[in-house]
C-alpha cells in the first residue's frame, strides 16, 4: 500500500537511487534540492501554463502532481477528484503514485499521507523518483545507461578541455568549467572558453547559468554561492541540472545525424554530377585546344631572319615544354575521371554516364593522334630552315663586325688630318706631331687588308641573295670612298708639317738668344726693385744720410741698363716679323724662359717709377728724425724735474709719519698740506703723459737725454698717492684708537718709538721676527704656541706683516673699556625679565623698530624646555655679534 511508510530516520529508497541517511544531516543539500527540483518541475509545468512556488505545499492536493506527470509523459492520468477534503487530496496523490509504479518504479517509504501533510523530505524523495524515471533512466551512451550513461556522456563531451575532469556529480562541477565546457562543445558561439579562469568558480557558474537560461531554454536550477561554499554539492541537484543539458543537446545530435544521412546521399549525387560536368568541360577544352594547335603546326612559311626562325623554334619548344604537358595530363586525367565516374555510378546503383556526341574517350584519342602526326614533321622543318639562315646570319654578322671595327677606327680621322693644329704649335709640338703622323701612316697601311676583307664578304652576301643586300652594298661603298679620301688627306698633312718645322727651327734659335740676355737683365731689375722698396728703420740723422748716398750711386747706373733692355727687345721684334711673313701663330710662350717681352717692359717701367718714390721717402725720413729728436729733448726736460720731485715728497711724508715730537693732530695737518700739494702737482704729470703719447705715436722708444721713463714716473706717482692716503688713514686710526681706548699722547709716542725701532725696513710694517723681538723687549714671555695665537690677532688675514694700527690694537686690547658679549647678554636678560629667552613682543616693545626687526630676523628659535611658542635665543645671538659663533 502507498500509505505504508517507515520512520523518517530510516529515510526512503527508490529503485535506482538510495535516499540515504546523510541527507537528514545536511541542510545545505536539502536547500539545493529544493531549489533545483522546484525549477525542474516548473520547466515542465510552464508548458501547461502553471508553476509551483513551494514544493512541499503546492503538491499537497495532488492536482499539480498529476498535471506534472501528464506533461512529462504525454499520457492522460485518471480524472482527479474535485473535492478539497483530505481524503480527496490523498486519492489524487495516490493516482499519481500509482502511475509512477505503473512505469516500473518501486516506491519505498513514500506514502500519500506524507505528501498531503507537506512532508518536505518525502516530497523531495518523490520528485527525485520522477526525475530519475523520466529524465535520467532513458539516457543511454554506448553500453551504459541512466546515471552512468549521463556521466560517460559528460566525460566524452568535456574530454578535450583543459582543467576539466568529470569523475562524479558533485565536486567535479564546483569550479563551473565543466558546465561551460559542455555548452562550448555544442555551442562555441555562446562562450569564449579561452577567457575562463579556474580561480573564478562563481563567475564561471553564473556564466553557464545565464547562457543556458538565455539561449538553451534551461532555467536556473542552482545557486553559484551554494555550490562553491558547500564542500560536496548535492549530487541529485547536479544530476538533475546536467540531465537538462543532455536532453537539450542530445535532441540536436539526433537531428544532426538524420541530416548527415541525407547530406551524405545528396553529396554522392552532387559529386557524380560534378565529375560529369568536369568531364564535359575538360573534354571540350582539350578538343578546342587541339583544333587551334593543328593549323599552327601545319604552317611552313619560312621567316627571313634568324631571330624570327629562332623565335618559331622557341615557341615550338614552349609548346612542347609548357603548353603540351598540361594537356597530356588533362587527357590522362580525363580518362581516369571517366573510369572513376563509371565505377562510382555502378557502386551507387546509378545508370552509366554517356558523354555528349563527339566527346567520347575514343573521339579525344583520335584527335590527339592527328595532333602528334602534324607535330612530328614541324620540328625537322624548323631545324633545316634555321641551319640555312645561320650561314647567312654568320656572314652578315661578320660583315657588320668588320665594318664596325673599321668605322670605329676611322671615326674622326678625317677631322684630325684636316686640322691646322701645327699653325699655333711650338717647335717641340711640331716635331711631336710629325712623329705622330708617321705612326698614323703605318697604321693606315695596316688597315688596307681589312678594307679588302669587307669588300669580299659583301660580294659573297650578294651571291647568296641576302635579304638585306642593299644595306650591305651601301655600307661597303661608303667605306671604300672614305678610304680613298684618307690617303689624300694623309699626304697633304705631311707636306704642311715639314714646311712649318723648318720655319720654327729659325724662331727657336731666336727664342734661345732672347732667353740668354733677358734672364740676367731681369735679375738686375729684381735686385734694383728690391733695394728701391727695401723697408728701413733708422734712429738718427746719420743713419738716414748713409742711405741717401747709396741711392745716388744706384741712379748713376741706369743709362747703361737701358741700352741692354733695347738690345733684348730687338730679338723679339725679329721673331714677330718672321711669324707675320709666313702666317705662323705664335703661342706667346718662349720655351727657354718664362720671361716675356712685356714682363721686361713692365719691370723697367716699375724701376723708373720707384726711383723718385725712393728719393721722396728718404727725404721724408730725414724730416721725421729731426722731429723725433725735438720730442726726445722736450720729454727729457720735464721728466728730469718730475722724477726727483716725487722721490723728495716720498721721503718727506716718511719723516712726518715717523715724527713723534708733535701731536697726532699736528701730523694730520702736515699730511693734509702735503696731500694738497701733491694734488696740485697733477697737471705736470698730465702734461708729461701728453708728451709721452706723442713720442709713442712717433714710435720713439729710447731717449738718451734722460734716465726716466713714463712707466717709472707713473709708478712713482701712484706710490706717492697711495703713501699719502695710507699715512693719513693710519693717523686717523691712531686718533680713533687713542680716543676710544683713552691712550695718552705720551703712550702713543712710546708705541710709535718702539714700532719705529723694530721697523728695520722702514716701510711702516714689521716682519713676524721683528714683532717677536719687539714683544720680548717689552717683557713678554713667548712660547711658540702663544706667539702663534698673538699673530692670529694682529695678522688676521695672514699677510705676513704687522701694521702700526694692528700693533696699537694689540698693545691696548686689555686696558680699553669696550663692550663684551657678556655685557650684551646681561642687557638682553634685563629686557627679558631674567628669562633665558626673549619674545618678539618684548623686543618690539623695548627696542627701536629697526633694531628690533634686525634681532628678530637673526635670532634662532630657543630650544630650552622652559621656552614658550615663538621664544628666541638671545645668548647665541650675543656670542655671534662678537664673532664667537656664526650669526
């Protein structure tokens, strides 16, 4: 009875699959089954226009359960009870269960009461039984069926895909790649499998769910997160969903198999028809080619030229090598295709093929036999005709070659023999032209044999009836006529060369005589021009007077030189007379000298022009030397006064600065008077500078009338100005020091006396050794370290000397009343109300604005623990003011 059932803890079993106890312990599996089975049921119920929302509630009255079975099976179930009472519902559920049993399914532990009562696990078990029977049991792949068949189908379809290894219906499907591979195997246009990643299971699963729902009409029955997050997904849910893919794709495969069978039959027919069409086409093309080729091979019209006949032979060879072999292949292929076609028709129970009239294999064989008969004699005729033309072409080519060589040799020869190059040539060139002409005469005689060979070949070509004999005869006649003309021109040129050679021998002798006389005369003129233009530097009247005497002696030799010039130019006149009388073109170049008559005339004119210029230059130099002597005396007179005056003033200033008898104010007054006197003397220096500038412009660099140069005067003057200024400054500083440090005049005089005593060089400065001796004399006990420290005080810039001012500063440093860094710090501390720091407001309140801002901009921030925001460090600032640290 369907109403009997076992306790829940024993679960329930079906014929193919155990509904085991594990399900009772895993709520995740129950959730997956509920979602999957609901979606599966709705995928069928929607065909009847309905659906379920809650799987354990919506099947309780049995109506939708019976409807589901009718949709799945396509069969009608008994009419359901219409009542709403519990027994009506049980009756309807029993009708459904009876139908399931009638399909060979043995139900265990599933009763109608549990279904009507909404027992979720019993309801899920019943739906799984239905899925197994109607969706999975009929699957058959190779020798396996049901679950094993579905697993084998999945393995076969996903085998080629990377990262996919289907071994079960749970963990093998967790990463989503197996589902995507199934879809891609059947519909590669829906998924780009290469872009999927194994580390993105949720993305892969959702891709498969969305594509299946959108394009394959498979509703989403699973949840990606549930599958991924469950260690072992529910096997029944996975099998249910995967079975939908089998049914979706298996139907398509069956249709494809049927279509392939039809296509195979049609393909055989189409291939046979194609072979028939190809045979007809090949046969027509081959017969047409034979028809076109036979008249070409029958044509025996000979060509006039060897090239044309060789082209015919080349065309025939192309026919044999290029055009005929493919046709032989076509003929063979035609016979093979014909035999293959007849065999295929016989094997596929089709009637034998009968080609069009005239296109039988025998028709093609007869046409081919006719082609080869015509072809056989064509090559023999071609070779015979080529041998005949070869002899003619050989003679014609030989004729052309010899004509070309001869014409190349004679090219330009008539122009060379006709030219008058000897009329403007020198004797050496004429003799060279004669040797060259004799060589040409020998060459001309040697070419006589070639001209005779050319005439003989032309005669043979005429006898053999050469097709272009007219051109040959015209070329031969031109060569013979030219040969006769060359002989006439050769003799004429020899006569002209011999005549001109004799005239040039006379002219050559005159050229030689001109060269012998022109060379020494030219050398004399070169020396004269060099002397007349010789640059001279003199420094006295005596030196210039000796140059004037030498020039007068040169002018006395000019009349004799003019006679030599006239004799030399007479030779050139005789040469010109001969050339004019006999029409000889002189080149204007004497082979024995580079001097021309024009060179001699030009140089003689230059000598005559330079003589008065030299006279003028010498007289101008006399006047210049006289003026220079006046400038020397004028400069010396002033310099001999100014030099001693400067020296005297320097000594007087030294005496004033070293004087300790009067007061510093008296010294200052005396020095000021000296300074004014020096300033007033500046006009004498300026005047001397002017005279010095005139001397330099006149290039006077020596002066025997004085030992003073302008440079000596300048240096002395600058030292004088520097000394007076420095001395005045020293006295001013001494006054400042005396007043600032309260030194009496007597103390200052003592310091001066000590300094002057140890200033051994009397230059107002002491060397370190002099300074050490001075200190020792004053009672200082000095070691090396102590003396080095004192030197850093008196010679801070490391100049190597101690000035009087530095000496006074050192001697008075301990007694003077001056401010110290400690006193300034104490003052700041009063302003800061005894704090170790001072604020900006305190500075601005206690000091004038300018001094306050100066301190603010240079004081560093106070870093003590007792400081406030904006506190400034006046201690480091006070140290920096006295150089004890950086400001």
